C-alpha cells in the first residue's frame, strides 16, 4: 500500500511551522500518544509495524495525515 499526503507549512498556535516540522512532529507525537494511552501499555522495543496507521489517525495529531 502507498499513502500520499501533501503537508503544507502553516501557523499552529501562533508559531510558523515548515511542512517537514509538521510531518515529523505529528508522527512522533501520534506514536507517543498511542503508546501512552494504550491500555496494554507495551514495554520494550516497539516496531513501527506494530502500530497501525488507523491508530495514528485516531490520535489528536492524526489530523495532519488525513486526506
């Protein structure tokens, strides 16, 4: 599968963010949110394949990846 989304620079809470800053930060924060609020609280090394894209989209940061 492939996923394509064009992320543009924008102002978020009074700060100007580049597209790469938004894409990187949103991904990292979304994964942290999935892990921190997961009832099972996984421990140790977690492969990126263990977190579904659907879970990422359901986080508060997933809005930046919606088509």
